[in-house]
């Protein structure tokens, strides 16, 4: 089952990064992966989506932690493969958490992510 959503902002970012010098793209990707991992885990630990929306409550009214085993939070990270930043989701069921609870972007890139990546490009650009 594939994720559904508008990924055009990710495609635009990817196209923009392709136009940059290769050394700059490597540097941004190298520094961007840990930054994106931190933003993702901050949102996950705060019981919010990456867009800043609160998670829905359980049937009993409690905040959902999504931490039955802790495997998703432990394995959720971004890695660098050349100039590409790739997400490692971890367990197979984590893909459902993307759509249902927004643990990763599913559509437009969150504003905080865009700002962080723009700042990394600005810092690395001569």
C-alpha cells in the first residue's frame, strides 16, 4: 500500500537541490538528515503531527502516545545516500501512522522543515 497525498512540495525541493552544486547538495543533505530526524522526533514525543496538530484522543479521552513497544520512535530516522535524504520508518505498521497521525509529512512540507532546510542551504551557500 502506497502513501497517498500531495508530494509536489517534496518534488520541488528535490528539483531545486538538483540545481545546486553537488558539493553544496552533499553538505545540505549531510546536515539535513539529523535536523529532520530531530524535528520528527520532537513532534512524535510531543504527541503532535509534524504539522503541529495535536493527535486525536483515544476512546477514553487520553492522549495517544503511539508507544506500545517503542519500536517506531526508536527506528524513525533520516539517513543520507549521496545527495538524497531518505526516511527509515522502522516497523511495517509505521507507514499507517504517517497517514493517520502525521508522524511524517504527507503532502506539503511542514513550515518548520522548509525553514530549517532553507537555513541549511543559506549557511552552506557561498
